[in-house]
C-alpha cells in the first residue's frame, strides 16, 4: 500500500525508528519502508486523538493514554 493511500482515518502520529516509519491512521498502525510501501501491522482501540511515542535502539512503543 502506498503511503498516500493509508486508510483508517486521519494521520494521528508518525515516528521514525532506523529505516522504518511508523504511522497511526485512525485505529490502524502501519510500518512504512524506505520505498514508501506501507504494511498494516495492527490496530489500536481508539480512532482519534494524539499519540505519544517512545523508543530505544531496538524497539518502538506508542500510547494514546486512554487505557
């Protein structure tokens, strides 16, 4: 899926970790590679509101602070 075609709702947040961009669109969580090809990797329980990101050398985490 191309980056411009991410579905699920508005872009709520983006975070780069190494060569991967993580994007939350609505409730959908995507990973985007350097060719701008997006892969749906999961969903979260909310569809709106800001996202907070954390990372270290090997992991990335996010929260919408609702639960």
